[in-house]
């Protein structure tokens, strides 16, 4: 809606503003997609641990420690830096 207001008020100044603000959402959405995929991999390990508590015949465990370390690696080295870059783009571009 904000882009529509900018274009409605002044088309010549609105187009550069819209072009300058485009990298921010793409980088931020990509960071959240990486975070969601890491959480998707962590989910089976958690649900298997909890469901095995209540089962009589246990299913094989998925290593929670290794999936959690993989989640932290993705979060610390990929998602968090991309969110920081997106914040700087939102503020200064």
C-alpha cells in the first residue's frame, strides 16, 4: 500500500524509492526461509523424542544434538547475518 501511495503522489520520485527498497524484502524473506528449513529439520528430532516417551515399542531416535548443532550453524552463519544485512538495507538505502 505504501508503494501505491508513493506512486500516486509523485511518479518521478516514487520509482527510485521503490527500486531502492526492493533488496531488503528479498534478503529478509530468504533469511526466514533458511530459518524455516532449519527448524523443519529440527522438528522430527523433537517429536520423535517426545513420542518415544509415551510409546511401548520405541522408534529409532534421530540425534537431537546433531540436528540442533546443524540448526545453530544455519542460524548463526546464514540467517542472522542475512537479517542484519537486511536491517542495514532497510535503514540506510
